[in-house]
């Protein structure tokens, strides 16, 4: 009988939980990473409806060969309650996108969106230390990015969100991470900025808009866009035209996946701390 | 980023539920069959402890992209309660090894062990109609085989099990399938038999025993052994030496898997009948 070589009785399971689920790319990417690392593990899509979440997902955690779950829309905040211990990022952001079984069988939660952004910059050799950062968008991704960047000791973070209260909430959390950072909630002025981060959906898919009012960007500015599709958003196109260094959403994605695979396969010491 | 080609966000999930789970071969075999048929579907191992079964498995059925479960030791009888409708075999045997979602979203249960045995014979062009059958073993596999063979209109079935009550229970169920069959509970005499079926574990692994007292088998006898490991049991070796036709456990397995894949992917009309 013909036999598949990518799954066996000994395969360790991981899943991505969301609603809807068809559009996710984690199954392809994580399963390939596990394989490349020689691990008999696979990540599968798990489509759970909101009404079923509270019964269904805790039960999934009882499956003995299930070692981790990724959470996507709309479950990042709700999944927080499943973790026995939360990582440093998740505690501040109040959401997780990864839940992993530790060696003692407890469930550790962490959010890697912001960690992925910082990792993308690290790979490019660009540091946030002492830099003036402008962050547009204080929603799920923006919060995670703001909190992760704050841990990198920037000099200043200027925040903007159409929802003023949301921006102020994030400002407060950033100040808790490191009170030495100059945090301001204000429109995204880029005159004295070193790094511009877009974490809004402006520029996504068929939206050709740009999240800043500027027609020109100074070439010293490093411009990042969290959007993955299209790869080259209107903002990044403008930045390239102006001679700025650009960091792409897919780089954040790659950085995030690498960190999540590490988290799932080799729990780093200390991340269990409650 | 590297991407696996065997799983995606749109993959339909199937699982095999058991305790333990590492030894099962269904993930390799079913996943390969789905792939060969061009279906974006995968079967993964799901290790559920007995204490968790009643909470965990009904929850798994709420996962929207999970379309079917295979049940193995120790859950074949217990899983019966998960089905909304039972197939003809399952109703008589009182156990299922497959649970599939029908087009209306209800769960249909059926047991395929016996169906696989009958299919193996059909592929060889050997019919049970009007034949005298000796069946040794009236446990899980034996019951399923007995009930499936009974539906093929044999002239007689002679049953033996070390547990007399178990053999008598199966005899009664066979009579319910077709009252015209001459059913007897008696030691496995092969003098006037056409087909000998072993559904006991005698001959399994390092057990070199043979489940009949005979040293010689008439060459008109067709001999089947449900055991998969070793492939050539002591009984089958003796049968070959005596010039008998032999049907192997792996042939039953192959027949069963083909029928289960059909059941999972293309619910046949009528199997939903309660």
C-alpha cells in the first residue's frame, strides 16, 4: 500500500485556530519548518466557530500528541485565558498568537507579532536603540509591535490611531515597559523621526492609500509596513522612491515564524515565568 | 519562505483516535490515498486518554473542517455513541471504526473490519455464497467478520471462541442477519469446510501457534488469517504447504481502507438510513 511520508502515528500535532481558516498560510510554512528541522510534526488548520471556542479549544488541549496552537482572527485576545503562564509580550498586550506545551505539560502563551517585527529589523542590522519611532495603528498588530519595540530602548515613540483612546491605552502600556521612553499620542509627523512603522490596514489589498499625509519622506527614514499583501504597499513604494530603507511585512512574518518555531520546539528558559 | 505541499488552510482533516497511538499506520495510508485521489485532506494521529474521551472527542466533532475519525483500540465500541446514524454492520456488531460527516453535517458510523475481509475475497474472485465457513474468534474483529460474511449468503457458519458465551452471542447476531444460514457453535472442524477464517490473535507476533488442531489441511480449503504481523502466520504457512488458497491479513486491510476512503469521501446513498 502506498504511504505518505509526511505523517505517521508518531507525528506531533500543531494547529492554527481561526474563523475563517482557509486563507491562513501557517500550515504550509510551519510544517515545512518542522520538516527542515527533522521533526516528525505537522501544523494543520483547525476551523472553530466562535460559539464552539470555549468548549472545543480546551478539549483540543487534552489531545496528548498536540503540542501547540497558533491563534489567528478572531481569537488572539480570547486565547489568553487558555494559558497557564504568559510570556512578557502577552502579559502587556493582553493577547497571544501561540500556545505551547512545556516540558511539565503546562500551556505557555505568547504573542509574536511584535517580536517578529523586531527580529526583521535585527536581521537587517537596524537597531531601535535611541531612535525616534513613529507607530501608526494601535490595534492588535500595532499593540504587539509597540510593546516589542519599547523593549528595545528607543528614545521616543509617537503613536497615532484613529481611535484616540486606543492610542492612549497603548501609550500607557509602552510606558510600563520602559518609563524612560518619550511617548506621545499625536498625528504621525515624520520630520524628526528615524523609523516609521505602519500597523494599520491602510494600503492592504486594493487600498492604494498611504497612512501618512506626506508626499515626500526624508531618505534617512527607515520605513516598515506590517502588511503582507501586497508586498510593496503604497507607503513602501513611496519610501523606495524617496531613497529610504524599507522593511517588508513578509520579513516580519519570517522573523515571527522563526521565533514561534523555536517557542514550539525548544521552550527557552525563563519564558515560563508567570 | 519554504512551504510544505501536503497541507494548507483549506485542508480537510481526518484523524485516528486511539490509546496508545504511535503504532497506527492509518495516517500514512489514508493521507496517501487522499493525495492520490487529488483531495486536499490529511489523516493525523489523535491520542486521547480514556478519561478524556467523553469530553474530548465530541468537541473534536465541532471542528468545522474535520470530516471524519477512525477509531482504534480501545474505542471501537465506545465510539458508537457518537454517531447520529449507524451503518448496517455497525448496528449488528455494536461498534464502529469510522465516523464520517455526511452532506447534512450529521455523523454516520460504520465498522469496516468485516467489510474489508469480504472485499479481500471479492478481489480474489472467491465467493462466500453457498460455502461452508469456519470462523475462529468471536471478539471485535471476529464479530465484524462474521456479520459481514453472513451478509454474503454462505450455506453454513461454524463458530468457535474460547469464550463460549461470546461465540453464542455472535451466532445469534449472524442468525439475525440471515436466518437461512446454518449456524453452529462448535470446535473448528474443517472436514467439510470450504473456507477457514482466523480472527483470533493466535499466530500474532512471536506466537508461532496455529488456531486449529490439524496438522494437515485439505487443499480445497481457502484459508484466511486476519493477522497482519507477521504477514505469513503459522496457519497460512501450513495452508500454503498443503496447497490451499491463502488470503492474507494485509489484503483485508487494503480492502478495508479502500472502503473507508470511499465512506469518508463519497457517502454512498442509503448508508445514512437509521
